[in-house]
């Protein structure tokens, strides 16, 4: 009998409206950059340029900041309820255009359409919807503290969840009465620019949200600018430290959501099949471009063999390839640069004596690809178990006792997230108490919700996004 | 080994409902198009146990069903016959005669289906009768009465007895767990593990006689049990979700589940079946649509 | 020739449908000049009973939805009311409100729905607690809806008053059976049409018209009602059989002109869960 394999199931992209060239979104309008420079944004699955995007220089940043400062005056005086209604509008319009957003997200960033369609875009809309409701309720969140807006927030977001990170940043900032200058990552600017169109269509007052594009230099200009009262950054720990420094010298409020190297801990009393699914979701979600990815797997020795066999079997069913195919599980690596980083770590892992496993999957010729990868025979002292790889690469270690695993899990400069798998509730709570991480998932992994705060300990940053605690980042108090 | 020996050291395997749901969301997000769809639909049809299990069943009704089983839709090209016709023991002979010359098997429900509320002696007598009448396959029910009281040894003992009777007569055995009556997914897993110790040919979800029949959660847990059993013993056991699956799209997602959890080796009617009566026509409608590109209406498909 | 206008038949709203009252009785609604403009159903004890059955059937599904989903449905109600605001303004105008006052009432009603839509997925985060017990336990308290709430809506404000009673009750996951303003019930029943055209599951909101004094004793005594909201402050609670199933009596006469999350909490229970936390230190110390 002929083997049964899934046929191609491409998502229809014909309905998507993309411009050839994108200007800067400043003061409610798309404006040509003073720099007169544009850069290409590339589809990482085909290596084809999708559009030209303006590069904001110092003057452009200045103009955006001034527009935000000007807009702040009336915006901050608007009642919370009216502010909220604008944000609700944005939420609804993202929902209306969700398929278009999803397709653009996958074209520009390489993530599978299944994820952009089912996770990124609905969550982004939900985030706006959630924070819209806070705009007129801040007094209840901070009783006796007179919460007040800060002013202008400069926000810099990464390329792994482009629209979702824009939502995480913009929604609470607006709900709290601030205005915003946001810069998406240079490899994935398109959904943020589409969001700018939505914001325009929603009739948000001019200058309340400004979206400018560019690379690290533009970001540095934003941080150094005197106007913003707040810097919000999501990205690497390395850059995060620079942002922090700029915030300190400019006396600005700051929140940082940085790297991670999460421990995902498997006890032998765990529901094993669910655990396998959780491990897969923990590390191979979004090509492993996830700061909270469960990249360090700790397996109790008694179930190590079983976990390994099942994990490999599940990995063999993962489909790597065209992000626009509805059946793709692992899409394209976001950029050539990132692929180089990942490949460098694969080399390091081998050199360190770790054993590598990759399923034998067909990958397209053009584009940036990395199959799901796991390393066994790994020690805590290996670089692949210490450093953030930001790719679909899992490092597996074994442990014997609960004390040992707590010790090892916390033995890292990062502290963003962790996972615990066991059927025993009291063990879960022992772990959630002992682990030094901002988010701990028990018998699940990589779950996000607008109502739930997210953020890290230690070098994973500080401040929380999401939930009541996410408001704090955009308010000052008497 | 007897039931007691087989069960010594038995350890329940925990199942997490939310984890099961997460896995199923992934399976249901698989998009089955073009060639894969044609191939899948044909496979689904060939895996159906076309079933009639009513007090009102008569020989004529069964004969009509048998014709449908062999000729699901002659107007369409390349339509396979179904896997089996599933009837009560007293109608096995009728079915056997009607199906003469075809590959379609006759399955008989047995062991005081659907309740199983009788003595083992009676259950064996009934099974022997069905076999004597010509049944190729026996669909037995486990004793939920004993399972729910924790008497796992007796549950296994009964299965072993029926199994040895079937083996002696070269008849394949399906063990129905009636998952809708035994509680949570943890219990489904436990019942699966117990049944698997007897090395039946299939484990099966439901009788179709109570409200809650097969669903994807239960099927996934049973498939996982089959896989673990296969890993441990090397013995391949088949799976039959029964009842409640009536549309082709869902059936195709079941096949995706089988393929991803167990593998290609299970994708034939030797190792996977659907217990269903309405499913066949929806599959035929989809096949006709695939061939013509035109959406179909039910009145063009025969009801038997 | 002038065209003869079609009059609307106002019926009651139970379980997502618009039946006539089973009693067959009616009463007239008059405009500002005292002329009759519509006939309303004079709901009976039996109508109320039917509404309770529908409410109970619906409540499990309603509270089972995610808070985000409930939030979106309340927002949907606001959207639907907004698109029909002109007809509501006209209807309130007929009852004697100036155009301006009517517009204000309709706008405030829309905004109030948006306000409570926002609370659906927020109030638990603010009012729940993690309790630092002296033993090694993870102990937390959360709110849960009480279940079925029977409510007597304000008499004077037939739209804003009604919305102000319904919204906090359903935002918290309850089902509600509201008795509309007796003399101004037309816009209350029109609001029921908005409810039916939103995504509110059938039975979560029922709206009856008729006499409070007639229905009050039945609302008070029904054994499957969990809380009783009295937004007119007219109920003589002590004289009614509220105690039979220890249902909560909530006097909202002075509360519904405002909006606040404490109205949501009024119709909530508090549930506390204890779970051990494995610890290597000796537990139970500290007493």
C-alpha cells in the first residue's frame, strides 16, 4: 500500500494588501524619512525581498518623539473610558483583519501560518481587548496610589513575535494614558506597519502611536532621546544592558524582557505522553525563537530512555518547510544571521562531545532552515546548556533527585521561565517556590494570556507585561 | 500466563487531559488536501465496520446492508468495499451468506453486548455460537461491573478466556472498553493497558449504545497505550473507535492521529477500523465531490 | 394618502425567545401625554418560573466560557446597542424624555456595557487572594458566580437602569431574570432584541414586564434562585419568603446609578482551595 503523506496545503495569500515601499508612521501619517534611506525586508523562506522599509535616523526619531509629546497633552486628558474605546476599536480591527495579519507575519518572519493564525494574531487582538478595559479602571488596580500616565514611551521590540510584541507594548501604554514611539525589528517590520494602518483607520488621534523602522542604531537614538519618560525593551540581554544604561542616564522608567535558558523538568511520575507534547511545544514552537523556550531539558534518570525514544518519534512527525503551508510545524529561521548563530552552536555542541539527533526531514533549497535538534550527553558546564541559542535546539540532561534538579535549574544567570512535569501537586508547588523564574508552567509550557504577567528574574530582565502587573510599567504614582 | 501473573507489578500510567487536548488541537490543525484527501477517503471507507445493532434487525435488513458493504457506490470509480459488517450473533449466518465471494468480513458482537451483564459461561457460549455461525471477528465487551469495582483480574480473565476461544478458531478479537462508562482518561488508559495484556487483535472504544461514544481524546489515549504495549512486547494491536464518527473530515483526522502516534504500519483495515453506520455516505459524498468538484446532496447516496 | 404605521407587539424575553405571557394578560404603556402607545405583557408567576428554568440551563455554559469570551460578548452587546441608538432615542422620547436626555441615557447605557465588558476578565485578578497560611499549603481564594439572580430593575430609567442591573450580574458569570420598569417597559423589551441579536447565550438574560408587587413574592420564594437584586428598594424583604433557601437579598436602590466592580462581587461566592506544598523543612511549625 502506498504510504499516506500529507499533500501541500498552501494558505491563500492573494487577499493580502502589501505596499512596495513603507514610510515612517509619524503623527498619524506615513512620512518619508529624513535619512532618505530604505532597507529591504526579506522573506526568510524564499530569500525574496518583500518590500522596502524606511530607515529612521536621528532627525526622524526626534520628529516621532516630538509628535508623541505633542499628542500626549490632549491624550492624557481624555477620560479613561474614551481612551479605552479607541483601544477596543484597534482590537476589533485586528480581529477583522486577522487572516491578513497572519499571512504577512508568516511571509515576513518565517513562522508557520498555523502559529501566526492560531496564536500570534488572536493573542495580539486579545491583548488590546484586555488592556482597553483597564483604561477606566486604573484606580481599582492601584487603590490609594493615584495612578498617572508617564508621558512618552519609547518601545523596541524583537523579531520573534512581531505583532504580538507590538500589542504587548502599545496596549498597556495607551490604556495608561501614554503616547508611544515603537520600533519593530528590522527583519520583521511589516505587521507593525500594517498595525499603523489599522491605527490610522481607527481614527486614533495623530501622534498617539508612532511607528518607526530601522536597525540597532535607530533604537539607540530612541533610547538616548530626551523626550521619552519610559523605555520598554524586549530582546537580547546584551542589548538590554545598553537600554538599561541609557534609561539610567536619562532618568527614565524602564522595563526589560531579555533572554532566557529555561529549565523544563521531567519527573518520572509525569503523564509521559502529555509531557512529550509539552517538550515539543516548549522548544520547537516558533523555530525555538522564544525567549522563554524550554531549551534545557532535565529528565529524571528512571524515565530517560522512555522520554528519549518518544521524543525522537514525535520529532519525526514534525514537518519542516514552507511557513505558508498549513501543515508546517517548523518554519524558516528568521534570518541568515540567526541561522549562522544556531549553526555555530550546533558545532560547539558537537565539539563539546554532546550527541546530536535530527530527524531526517526534507527541507527546501532556498531559505534559512534548521531541523528540530536535540543534544544528549550534555553537562551543565557545556556552553549549549548555558547560553541562549534561540533556535530549535534542545539540550537534555538527566537528574536523580529533586534537590539536584532545583540546584541545576537555578544554576543560570537567566530566570525567565521554567517547566515542571509531574502528576503530584505538592511537588509542583515545591518547585514553583524554589525555582527562580518569572513564569513557571506546570504540566504545560509556552502558554500566554493577556491576563497573566510575563517577565523574568535576574538577567532575564525586570518588569512584567500582561495582567494587572503589566500596568505598573506605564504608570507613576504620587 | 494467567490473569494474576500478567497483572503482577501492574502500574497505572497517568494521563493528562489538557495535554491530550493540546495534542488533538495539533492533529486537527492538519490540512488534508488533494491527493492525500483522495487516498485518505478511500482508506477510511475500506476501514469501516458497517454496523447494524438494533433489536429491530431482520435478515432482510442485514442483507441490504451487506450489499452496501460490497458496493458502497457503484457510480463512482475505484470505491473499495468496507472492512466488515458488524451484527448480532443470530444474524451472522445471514451476513456470511450475503457476503459470499467478497473480502468483507463478518464481525459479531458478543459476550452479552452491550451491557456484558452475564456469566462468563454464557458469554463463552454466545461467542462459540457466533463463531460456529461463521463470524470472522468477535467484538466483545469488558465487564464494566467488575472494572468499576477494581476487580481488574476478573476483567482480564474474561478477556483471556474469550481470546483463547477466538485464537483456537482463527477468529480475530476486538475488546470494547465502553469508555463512556468507565470514567476519566486515566481509567481509559488503565482499561486499555489491562485489555492489551491479553494481546487482542483490536481494542475498541464503545458499543455505540450509550450517549458518549468514541471521541478523539479517548482514541488518542488508547493509541498511546497500543504504542507503549508495542514498544514493550513487539505485539501489534489494532484500534477501533466506534460510534459518533459520522463525517469524513473527522475520520481523516483520526487517520492523521494513527499515522503520527503509531505509524504507517497501522494504516490499513487490518489494524484500524471505524465502527460506524452514517460515516460511509459522508465519505462517498466527499469522494464524489473530489472527483467532480461539485458539492453533493444526500439524496444521491443510497441508505441501507 | 398617508401611510398607516405598523405597531410593534411587545412580548417578554425568556430563554432567548419572545413568547407572550402564558397568562394572556396585558397592560397599557402611555406616552408623556397619557395616550396609550403599546400593550405590554403582564407577566405571571409561571413566566418567572419558566425564566428560572431557562436561566439554570444556561448558567453552566455561561460560566464555563472563558472570561475573555464573556467580555467580548458584553462588548458585542454595546456594539449592537450603538447601531440601534437612534431607535432607542426615539422610543425614550415617546415616553417623555427630551431628545437630549434620551441620547444621554442611550450613550450612558452603551458605555456602561463597555465598562462591565472590561471587568469580566479583571475583577478576579483584583479581588482574589493567595493566603499565607501558617502551614505548608498553597491556599487561594477566588470568586465564583452565585448562579441565578432575579432582579427588579429601576422604575424610572428603563434602559440605563436595566443595563446597570443586568451587566454586573452577567459579567460575573451569573444568569439574570430582570423585571423591567413597569411604566416604561418598551425600551426594556427593545433591549431584549439587542440581547437576542448579540452572542449572549439563550437563557443567560431573561426580561419580563409587569407588576413588581405581583411578582416579588414569587421571585423571593423561588427555591432555585440564588440572589435577589432590588434596584427600586421597594421590597419588604422581611415579609417575603427569602429565607427559605437562604438566598441573598441585595438592595441596589442607591447603587445602580453608578458603575463599580463591587456590584459584580455582590453576586459572587468566595471559594478557598488548600493544596499541600512539599517541603523539606518540618511543616506545621509556628503555632
